[in-house]
C-alpha cells in the first residue's frame, strides 16, 4: 500500500462518436460525452457508491476508473501511476501486469463472466493461471475452495464441478464475487452487481460484499441506480455516495450529507423518488420535466437546468464548478450551495413548457 489513492480520476472526459444514421449516412457523427470532466479519488478500503439514472455514464465512469475505458482527455491513475501510460509500456514504476489484476470488476450479468461451456472451477482458475502462474495447481485449488466455503457455497467441490446453468442467480453472483477476489485486488468495480437478484437476496449479497471487503482490505466502486441500496452500503461501510447526472458528478458525500442534507436539486429529486427515504409529504416531484435531454445535444450552462425547479437565468449559460456546500462543506455542482453567489440575483427561468411539472422550487 502507498499513500496515493488506489485510483484517481483527474478531469476525466470520455466521448463516444456515433455512426452516421441511415437518413444521414455521410453526416458528422454525433458525439456523446458519457463522462464529463470528472475528478474522483478512491482510497484504500474505501467504498464509493455511484448513483444516477440510466444512461448518465455510471458504467463508462466505472470502466474508466479500472483502466478498461480510455479517457478522451484527463487522466486515470493507479497509486499515482498513469494507467494508460503503463498500458502502453511507458516506463511507469508500476507495470500494467501489476495494475490489471489489482482492479477487478463484477458485472450485472454474472453469466458474462462465466463461460457456459466450462465448469465453474475452470472459469475461476483462469485468472489465477494467467496472473499468478507461480501457483501450483493444488495451491490454486486450495485458494478457490477456501473462498467458496467463505461465501457459503458448501461443499465447495460440489458447486465447483457444476456448469453455470446449474447454479441459481445468487450462486452465480457469489461465484463471480469469488472470481474477482481470487487475485486479492485493491479495487472491485461492482456494476449493478445486485440489480438482477431478488430483493430478498440483495441485502444478503451486499452484506457478503462488505464482510469480504473487511477481510480482504479491498476498495469498491459500487454502481447502482437505487438510492436505498447506495444508502445501505454507505451507511454500513462509512463510505461516500457520488451522484451522477449526464456525465458529471454533481454531488459527493456521506450518507448524512447526501441523504439527510442533499444540496443539489437532482439529488433531492432522486431522494424524493426513492420510497422510504423521503420524510416530507410533498406529492409533486421536485423536478420540472421527467424527460432526460438528448445526450448528443447537452443543454448549455448547468446541464440540469431544463429539469431543475430552482433554475435561474444565470444557470442557462454558466456551468457550476464544484462548490463546497455552505453548512457542511461537501462538494456540490450547484450555485445554490454558495449562499453569496450572484445566481441569487438572477431571475427564475420561465416555465413555459407544457410538460413542466409543478415543482417545489422557485417556479411555484
Ligand atoms: N461504446 C459506446 N459507444 C457509443 N455510446 C456509448 C458507448 N457506451 C456508452 N455509450 C453512451 O454513453 C452514455 C452513458 O452510458 P453508460 O452505459 O455509461 O450509462 P449508465 O449510467 O451505466 O446507464 P445504465 O444505468 O442504463 O447502465 C449513454 O448515452 C450511452 O448510450
Ligand atoms: S446550478 Fe441552477 S440549474 Fe443547476 S442545479 Fe443548481 S439551481 Fe439548478
Ligand atoms: Mg450501466
């Protein structure tokens, strides 16, 4: 371990160019900025939960953090070493062959990590054979068996000799969790890793992941679209929640800061939309429209302004930087977090759209 964060993203931006359409095959490609100028550090044994609606860029950000997706600009480093410089053999102190096994991933669909034509034991042996060739076969088997028993799949030999279709969804996800832990990684990206499980199994799986995190001293980047899962994980681990909207992280903080004292209007809307999290009895959603903007034509200024109940003219042209919230100092990309900001002297934007919902902000 070093004093450097396990992973640090600095002003990372990821753009995808889409192909020309049938109607306009030779036109300029559309550009989707899936990740937009994101800086985030994940420390040793830290758990960060990334939350946001579908298409906001969570998976792209996660893949960038573990060095699978290259940023179009900005950087991503592992313990201070640029991952992409290491990948291209750029003379970094830590080689890519050390970095790759240290950053692991669990997919939403465990099937994609397990070859349907191979017994579980074969799929699990592969990463060990590739990254730790010095281990003998008995040593590999001992490690796999011990971990299988640790996640409650006993007798291990019985489960390990099965094919993936002979395991339940929960068992497959445990097998994939074991696969990600076998190399003793520093960080695991868990991308919607519990979403496909029955509600009753989700808490069990989250608890297991947290137990193993403590045992292995691993950090997690846990992606979810469900704020109540994010709260559960962050509350139990003392970790942080990062809220993402259209490629940007708009607010980061502890459970107290994000769930109990959200500053960003989008975080407030997410909280409103999550059963059991919102104590007030406000019936109207605190959002002006449910329509998400076209990711290839992002709004000017603050990209949440077309939906924000608190948008003022200032927000239409100015993009908020990261501001420390007045009362507790957690970072937030909304002018309202600064009570002296000139935003407050600007008039509210007009609510002329038919689909504008009555929202509990400055538009009533
Ligand atoms: N390889 C790609 N090529 C083109 N566009 C992509 C690619 N991968 C992602 N995108 C686009 O980038 C944006 C962010 O996608 P991403 O998968 O990161 O979102 P997400 O928050 O993980 O969504 P979900 O919750 O549905 O999994 C989307 O508009 C998506 O269509
Ligand atoms: S900066 Fe303006 S538009 Fe953006 S979230 Fe804050 S109040 Fe809303
Ligand atoms: Mg995703």
